[in-house]
C-alpha cells in the first residue's frame, strides 16, 4: 500500500490535485477538511466542536484529527491500493502520530509533495472560491488567519519529512494539468511505473 502526502498552504491546490491523483492511481483520497466538514454538516458532537475552530481558520485540536485518521486506518489500511492524504498532517505532532499509526500496520509514508504558491495568489483563490463554496472559512479575515497558522504550525512539517528524505517541492502556480503532470512524475517514482 502506497501512502502519499499532498502538502501546502490553504488554497495551494491540495484538494484539487488530490482528487485527480486519487482517480488516476485508484488511491483513496483522505481530506481531513472534508471529513471535518461532513461532521459539521451532520452536527455530530465532534463536528460542533470542530466548527468553532474552523470558522476562525484555526486548526482543530490534534487529538480530534488523529483519532479520526486512526479510525479510518483501522477500517481501510491494507484494503486499498494507497492513500492520498490531503490537509493532513498539519502539525509535527500529527506527522509523528501518522508515522506511528502506519508503522504499527507495517506501512510508511512513501512520498510527500509540497505545493508552493505565494500568499497573494492563495488569498485571491480562496476569496474567489468563497463566492461559491459557502464555506464559512473562505472569507478574508479567516483566510489571513489560516495563512498565519500555516506558517506557525504547519510549515515545520515540511522539515520533518525533508529529514526523512521524502519531501519534493512542486511549483503550484500554472495550469492544473501542468502541475498534475509534475506530481504524477513523483508518484510514478514510488509506484514504480
Ligand atoms: P482544508 O479543507 O484542508 O482547506 P484548504 O487547505 O483551504 O483547501 P485546499 O488547499 O485543499 O484547497 P484547494 O487548494 O484545492 O481545511 C479547512 C479547515 O479544516 C482548516 O482551516 C482547519 O480548521 C481544519 N482542518 C483540516 N485538516 C486539519 C488537520 N489535519 N488538523 C487540524 N485542523 C484541520 O483549492 C483552493 C482554490 O484554488 C479552489 O477554488 C481551486 O479551484 C483553486 N485552484 C486550485 N489549483 C489552482 C491552480 N493551479 N490555479 C488556479 N486556481 C487553482
């Protein structure tokens, strides 16, 4: 089972690219943002807690997100060809927990691809998405906070994977197809095709 992490700031194209890659390679797309929004939509206790963080653009506590991923791996690991993690891990604690959960099942992260997009373009994309997404965190105040949270809490995750020699940097500006072609080269390197 192949495990890929798609990494980058909010609006860098993680969700967009993860969907395309999951379909192409037959991997399961795991978006913690989507999982959390589904809990919010169903008004579960977890969702009601998560919403207070998400609306402000803050991270949902590690224990909540790690628990969610642990349950998913218990359910699906070994039964799918691979996972594409999108928006997870977002803290070093989450990255360490993911390594532990995978190691317990004799798997590992095979590749981390980090999308690079400048802040002005990120804000432009997310404000644009906010016009149609109905997402309560796609407004300029929450977007600016998400970028600060990314710099403080999430950016260090890149170093964690660079130390493991698993990180590849990818330019996230350009056409979706062109960016996808570069990502596929990296994925092909680990699926061996
Ligand atoms: P996410 O759902 O992960 O939201 P995101 O980072 O904003 O989205 P993404 O980066 O995938 O969007 P995309 O670029 O595809 O998280 C939302 C919230 O959930 C977080 O703030 C946090 O509160 C919580 N959360 C989630 N995971 C968590 C975790 N692990 N721990 C704690 N909390 C967590 O799309 C952006 C826009 O750009 C789209 O409109 C798209 O069409 C456009 N776009 C994409 N590629 C483009 C390109 N090449 N050119 C132009 N536009 C492009």
